[in-house]
């Protein structure tokens, strides 16, 4: 599989920088929704990056679009998925969730961002498909 384009890699760097800034400002212990709000502001307003929040992803099974949908926390610049967490630790289930989102959307880069850590660098999980 080929590497990521320079544009996607640049968006990824913006995501990491923004998550560190938000974490420093807000610190651990808040709800995921607060970090989502802050990340959206930091990326869209302060960095001029396109951010979509709570993006609905249809579930297709056996050629049929089912009633329920998956919901992606954030999609940045239409090419990077963010799954935000505020948990004690990232579980394999969380990683599987992001891998599935990448597979279903056809996007290649995603980040699990856990804001409930003392140092944000320990809460960033970059995943490439």
C-alpha cells in the first residue's frame, strides 16, 4: 500500500498539534463532547481547516442500507477521521472501531485521541489503512 499524500500528512500534523493545544488548555477530566467542541474550534477557526462533526455513515448489509447508522466524531478536510475519547485507557475495541470506519469510508488516515491522559502524546494513536 502506498504512503499517504503530503496533503493528508499535513492534515494529520494539524490534528496532532491541535489536540496537544486543546489538551494543554482544557486538561484531562472533561466529557468527550467538550474536547470535540474545542477541537472543532481549534481546527476550523484557528487553523482554517474544514471540519465535519458527528458525520453519519450508513450501514450497508447484504446490499441493503439499514435504518441505523454509524456516527464518526469528526472528519477533517474530508480525508482524516478523528475518534475522540475521554477514557482511562484506549481499548482494542476502540482501535477496531476506527479501523472499521477507515475501511467503510475508504479513507486512509485516522486518529484515536484520548484526552484523559496526563500527557497528550500518550493519548494519540495514529492509524493508517
